[in-house]
C-alpha cells in the first residue's frame, strides 16, 4: 500500500510498469479474456459500418495511409489512426462492455491502442493481454478516483479516462520505466477530453476513438523523451482539480489477493438501448419455454415495464433499424418470432419482419416493476395464455453474457460486420491469445 | 446582432462561414498581416529545435510519413501531423504572440492548421489569410466567453480555445456550410483539452500542437458528414458548462465598423520570460543613448525592478540558455554588451559571453515600480554613471513590436532555426500574401 503522502501519479505509473501475470488472480485473468473477446467481436461487427467507411475515407484524404492494418478491412493507415478507427468501429454499434461503478466502457480505448501498436511491432499474445488488462485497471482506477462527479458534470468518461488506459497499456508494451510512465500519464491527462453533449452524434464514438489514439501517442511522446507534468493527477492545475470535483482520490490498486475492476465488467447482451433489455430477457425466457411464435397464432401481447421504459421506449412504429433500438414493440416481436435479438435483428429489414406481430403489442407502465424487470403475457387464438417475467437476482441487476453467450454474440457480430472472416478459427485463436508468439496472427485473420 | 435566444454555436458558425474581406476594416487587416508574419518567424525559428527533431522522429516511427511539407525541414508527414509539428515548433521558443484579455497566443493553433491544409490543397493567399484571421477571432471570442474563469481554473487556454480557431479556419477553407461548420465546432469542443499543469514541460507546446491538429480534423470530420452536437457551447453537458464557470457568455462579434480582437494581439519582443522585458527595454534605451558597453569599463550595475521580478528572476548564475530566459542578470549583461536580445542571445554560448558583466549586476527589489517598469544605473570606472528607465505609456503596458521590430525578429528567428532560408525574399512574399495565387510558394521557400 502506498504511503499517504505519495504522488498518486507515481503510484499509478509504478503499478502499470510493475504488474506481472503472477500478480493476477485467476478470476481477473478469466475476466480479461472475456473482455478481450467481447471487444474483438464489437470491433469486427462495426468494421463495415458506413460511418467507419466515412471516417477512413476522411483520414485517407489527409494522407493517413500507412502500413498498420485495420481489423476487418482492406485499408492500412499510420498506427495512431489505426487505433482511432478500431475504437470508433468497436463503439459504433453501441454493443460494448460496461463497468457500472464508473459507467466506463473499458475495453474500447485500451484494446484499440494495444492492437494497433501490436500489429506494427513484435508482441506476444501474453504481453498484449496483460497490457490490455493493466490499461483497463488504470482507466477504471482513474475513473473511480473522480466518480461520480466527473461523469455527472458531463465528461464522457470512457473517453476522458480511457486515454489513461491506452497510454498505460501501450507504455507497458514499450517497456517504459516508471519515470517515463509518469510522463505518459501526464501526456494522457493533458489530452483528456470528451463532452457528454456529443452523445447522439458521430462525435460520441469519435471521443472514444480519440482516447485510443491520444493514449497511444502519449506513450510514444514519453518514449521519445518528450517530458510532461510529473504530478498531473494531483496538481492544482491538473486532471483531478479540473475534471474531478474534490480533487483526485485514488483508491487501492488491485493485487494478487484483492478484486480487480475487470471482474466487474459486463457485456451487453443485445445491441439496443438498456431500457429494452429486461423485456428481451423476459421474451427470451418465454421462447425458451414454449418455442418461437408465428404472428398469426397471436391475438394480443401485453408487456408490462417500469415507467421510464414505458415513457422512453414506447415506439409502436419505428421508422428504421436505428429507431428499433429504442422500440419495445419491435423488441418483443422480433424476439418472439426469431428467438434471438442480435445485430441483424435491429436492421431496416428486421423492422419490416416484426411489423405484423408488433401491431399486437400493448405497452403498459407498471410502477411496481423495477427498471431491470419486465413481464410479458401472450394471448393466443387457441390455447392458454403464455407468461414470462424477468426479475434479476440480487447482484445480477446488470445484464451480461456467459461464455456461451459471448460466443453467440461474437458469431452474430462477425456475420454482420466481417462475414469474410472464418469466425470459428478466429474465436479459437482469440481464446488462446496468451499462447500466441505474435499477436499479429489475430489481426491477419480479420483482414478483408 | 444575434437575437438573445439564438444558439451561440450557430451564431459563431454563421459568422465564421459568412465573413468576407469586405467586412474587415483596414486596422484589422494590418493586424492580421503582422500576426501572420510573426507566426512564420516563430515557426521557422523553432523548426530545427532538438525537441522538434524528437517529435518528428516519434511520429515517423508510427508511420506518419506523407506528402505534407514541414516548414523549414526536410521530412513530409500526413496533413494533421504537419499541423501538429508546425504548432509545436512555433511555440517551442516561447516567443509567440499574446492576446492579453484572454492570455491566448492566438496565431499558433490557427496558422499551423491553415498552412498544413493549404500546403496540400490549392489555396490563394487571400483565402489563407482571411481563414487565419477568422480563426483567430473565433478562438478569442470563445476565450472571452469563458474568461477569466477558464484560464484561472487551469485550462491552458491557447490549446482549449485554439482548437475552435483551427476548426473554423480550416472549415472555411473547405467552404463548409453553416450546418457543417456547427458540426466542426462541435467536434472541436469535444476535443478541447490542455492542462496548465503541463507548463514547464514539453507537454506545454504539445497542447498547442494538439489544438492545431484536432481543429483541422474537426473540420475534416464535419466535411465528411460525421455529425456532432449542434449546441455544444451552450449545452448543459457542453463546453461552457464544463469548461467555463457561469456557462457560455458570447459577446458581440466583430464587424466592418467595430474593433477586432486581432488588433489587440501583441508580439513578444524578446524570447524570454515577460518578467525580464521591462529590464531589457530599459537597457535597450541605455544602449540607444550611449552605445554598447565593454565589460571591463563597468564597475557596477544596479537594477531596480518590481518585487515579483526580483523574487522570480534574480538568477546570477544561470546554468544554461534555458535558465538564462529567467535571469535578470543575464538579460542586463547581454543587452548592454550586444545591444540586442534575440534568440541567439539566450543560448549556452551567450551565457558564457555574459559571465563577466553579469557578475557586476545587483538586483534590487523596488515596490514603487510597477510590473512593467525597470530602472538601470551603470557605474563606470571612468566618467559619470549612466541611467535608463522603462516606464510604459498608458495603454502600452504590454510590450510589442512595430513593423521594423517584427522584421528584425523575423531575421533573427530565421538565422537561428532556418539559416538555409533566404529571409529577405520570404519576408517580401509574406508581406504580399494576399496577392499570392497559391500559398504553397511560401511553404516551398522554407523547405530545407
């Protein structure tokens, strides 16, 4: 444990430099592997998005061509721009991970920088995965030290804290010493940015993209001997003073016998607004019990949800796939019809498919239900009504995915955004990342 | 005048798009030309600095090679990286311009982005200069709207507001419509960053470098159709709310019959700390009256300065050129010996040169003197003592340079950082920037 008088910037830098696999308990290792896998799925699922096309074209027009590959694509850019595109793509479907204590989506900024750097330099799978894990812990430690004021004020915390994680992760891969790691954090802090005002526009995913690129550059500046503040977290004109509220209150960092923040990382099970998740889970339970339904067998569907969901997501006629991500009616219909609600179930085509059954869904606000609850009742033309309800166990309020669910999500995402990839082979290699002599084999398996 | 209810983001965007040369009064045109000239001198003066070498090497190692030229250098990078290097180089000698009402050094972020973009796209001199002027006005308008709280809290205002100027300037060159200019400002705001904690390290000039690159990219994102917040300055989770104090209070924007902020821009006459400037001016006056002195003719020198200068800059034995920038003793000695105090007078060699005379300088704190005042008395071995005093006229408290002074500074900077340049020819072309069919001829004249 650090002495009270010790600089939190130095404490974090030392921890980032010194942590080894031997310090990581099995639960944290397992959690890191899952976060890694979930991120690769998200990055590949978003790789062919029209907004990614637009971003890559805009960068190329300014001369960003280089030799760093882009996951799931053909173009090659300079290394920082590759990190930027990876992070943008991995966030664009809004399907990533969440560390609920901070509201950070931890993997994006860190993995994007690690993979961009590792695709251009020799790097073992074990080193890449440990750098990823260390970066996520640094990012969450910084986030916790300024929570809840930081996000509440309006800083887009995945960006503003993610830059530290990217800097620490890439700094590790560069084998920076503690002095230079302090500089890397200094360069990261002075680039920390991202406004919540950007949510709802392309600038939201760009915030996270900048965190990845800027963190990578922060490490590179430090490595090149360009100095930065050595007390950037605690300085009176530093990160805590300006972007925290009560300064910078660093908590204990993880160790061999203590919990790691990565264990709290949760994986979004459905590519749509969180308000729809309890409904999708209730309908999924119904399908698991009774099989999928046909539209013309159904007379009426009564959905009961918490008032917030009923207010925000009562959208009987979503105009397109984007709007369907906030339509309870679409969510109910598509899950009952198909038994799944992956990325291909929130497209313009899926909205047509759900039309007939959607029209039979009645959304009822029920203030006895919590925000993580939903109850569905299906009245059939023939036979008894079907019921299902989602009511999470204590401690399980935030939905996530187990290993089987993560594999399904991975396949769904690759089919959507990188259908040219051999998903089974890539999944197998990703699960064995720690055994890889060079992480580039993973990248090569995705190129189109 | 905008209606009170109108969005300040939209007001700024429209102004940036619509302003034409016909709207610019002669005084503002003249001021813009001087700021432009001063910036080119600073950028070339810093071009060969070892820290610039280090930065360029670090970027090249990550694949930043491209076709955009770097002023005064051989390497070519992608366009955003070229903007970054220009801004870094133009700030590295700490010799740039100052808009005292905000403490912004306005030219750096804007000119760096304009020149990088214009070197890669056809662009007339008149368009480049107007974009530069408009960008500086936008940057100062944003700065004024959050002053004094923004800088007082610890935001490095040249960076955090400079990004808006760079975005507006490049957005103009791209001929963005008002809707896309709003996005460009949105992308700029969500990247706004830079901590005062970085001052005293390389991260300080990097802050300004990032503002230039990020502003250029903000315009490019908007141009490519990537959306951003449309109310980023006034949103409750936007720039004013997070980085101002009382929100965002936009003042009136300049017009044909009103003053422009560029007219308030001042040019640093000496490449050293402001605390030394009154002393250098007093000694310069003494030399102008009596000629330069020889060390062995002098018995003693008594310098009287305001208490702050006496506390912070009483440094009889500066270790090197960097330390000499905060040594009153060195400043007195070098000016009396050489009659000049340009960049070559704050080097390690100059510190040796000043040694004998420096030892005879006594620094006295005088609380009757204002911070812009200094008085010097030289006791000679033979003859009457010499006296000089600097006491600025009201309204002239902040030192600056007239056209002749700017030309001398330009030559001094080029001799230091770009001795291969034909300074006279470049100066002549720069003064006629508005007549150039393509601004690239200016860039080409600097390449090594």
